[in-house]
C-alpha cells in the first residue's frame, strides 16, 4: 500500500501555481522605462485588445524574442522587418506548463532601419509566429507514454535519397529498434515539391512521429529554409522530429519542428536514451508496484486472520444462541399444538351449530314461501275485486251523467213553469174573470207543477 503523504514531515507543501508565483516574484524587473533594440514583427493573429496588439521583438543577431504590447497608434506607424528601438516597461505573466513570460509594454519608438530582413526571412518569421501560436507537441511525453504501456511506437524516418547514415545514428536506432518500429523512406530533398508530397502522404498514415534525417553540407539551407516547405510542415497533424545538419548549422526547420535534435547522431542517441529511460522507469515502477502489492497482501493476510478470529467468536456465540433458541422453539411448538387443538374443538362446535342454524333457516324459508303464496293469492283476489269495483264505478258514472242531464232538463222546465205561472198571475190581476176560469187555470197550473215534481223525482 502506498505511503500516506500526510504522515511524512515535509517543511512546506506547495501547489504548481504557488511555485510559479513564488519564482515569478523572484524575477526582478526594472521599475523604470527601459529601451530595447531589435527587429519588430507584427503578429497577424493578434486581435485588438482594448486598443493594444501583441507583437514580437526579435534580436537582430540571435533567435531570442520578447512579446511586445503595442498601442494601435504606434503599430500603424511600424512595419514588420524593421530594426527599431522601443522604450517602455517590463511585466511578468504566468502561462501554462510552468512558463513565466516577460512582456514589454511599448510607450515610445524610434525606427533605426527599414526592411532589414529579406522577403524570405519575413515569410519564415511569419511562419514561425504561426507555429508558435498553434503550439508545439510534446514528443517526449507521447513516445514515453506509448513505451510505458508496453506498446511499440511507429516512427517514419525520412532520408535523402542516396545519403549515408551516420554510424552513431545507426547504433542508436539498432539499440531502440527492439521497442520502436522504424520505417525508412527515401526521397530527394533537392526536389522540394516531391519532398513536400512525401511528407504530406506520410502524415496521412498511422505514424506516431515523423523524423526528417539529413547530414550537413552544401544545399541544406536552400532546402530547409524554403517557406513553401516550412508552411507544409507546420500544418502536419503528426508530430515532427528533425536531426538535420551539423552542430554549427541551424536550418530553419529546427525552429518549427516539435523536437529538434540538431544532428542525425543526436537523433539516434535520443531514441536509444528514450527507450533506456522508459525501461528503467518501468523497472522502478514494477519494483515499487511489487513492493506495494506485497505490503498490501501482508496487510490483507493480517486483516483476514483478524476477521477469521472475529467470525469464530461470533460463530461460538451464535451456537450458544442457537441452543437457547432451539429450546424456546420447542416450547413454542408445544404451546402452538395446544392452541391448535383448542381451535379445532371450537371449529367443531361452530360447525355443529352452523348445521342446526342451516336447518332452522331452511324450515323458516319453506314457511316464508307458503306465506308468500298466500299473499300472492290474496293480491290476485284483491286485484280482481278492484277490477270489478272499477267497472261498477264506471256504470255509476254513466248513470250519474244521465241523471245530471235529466236534472238539467227539469230545471229548465221548472224555470219555464215559473215564468208561465208569473204570466198567469199577471193575467189574474188584470182581468177579473169568472171563478171558473180562474179555478180551471189554477188546476192546470197545479197539474203542471205536479208533473214537474214527478219528473224531478
């Protein structure tokens, strides 16, 4: 098991950001205006950040450069490739990968000489800026990670046709070939177009790294300082390594390569050292891993023994509890049997009572059916009587209607008789006729009244 770092007595533990910040503060920059001289190059990829642009000032006789922050008003009066003196102040900025970058804030300028570099040099420097902006691939980390997991990296070696490889370079390849797959390709470097086509074609194949190998001598700058070639190389998707030229030669391809070894000999040594370094790290890691596994195994054995003892104690306690539980279970079973017998007896009694109740219910059901039959007969007779009464009522209604009509006629005749009697009485008053006539009239009137009365009755 890995040792807990918190148990080790370190003086102070820092984070990467803290370390970078501490060393940044140790870099002392002059707290005054300073003047720098060099060749000024405008960065085409720099945007306008609040009226400021991020350009580059490069040394006239070396490859060192510093980022310069230029106001738009000053930038419009300067052009790339101009030897200038810039006045301003220096500041520090922290970048990724533990980089502390110095920046120069331009406040004044003076042009010393215009067009101090050729068009080709300006193109190359422009391409270098593009490569710097896109970033360099970490070839060491890439190859080490592949080798560390026991895989074989595929490396394309691009040689000049008919060239003789360096002895040291060849020895380095032979030492590393047991862990790296090297594939050699020959092409004419003098024919730039064919060289570019070959590089672009290899970039599409499944290589982890492309390596350009060539010794020094005449024609090296004519090939590897060509802007067209450099432009195609900075667009490669595959990381680029180069071992080109002699130690005193500095072809431009080395500036845009992801890793520059300088010479073929150093390139061969690089591959050999890379393999040896990874193998050594793997052995150390394996030894550390074995020790960790061994320690973990021992700790697991001790833990297992402790757990085994605890389990045995628990088993003994469980065995004792089991005996007690067995006794309790036996007693519970006995009580359960007694309760079960009592329940069976109750069920028997309930069943017997249920049979008697069922018989009584059946008898009551039969009695109810007989009563229901009597009710049905009574209801039928009642319905028949109702029907007869309805018929009698209808006949009475008819008779009543007939009597009403007769009464109406009698009332009419009575009214007429009263009118006639009134008329006769009037005549009696006006005319005093003979008694016989009056008696006759009264007799007639009395007979009429009797007729009416009889009719009413």
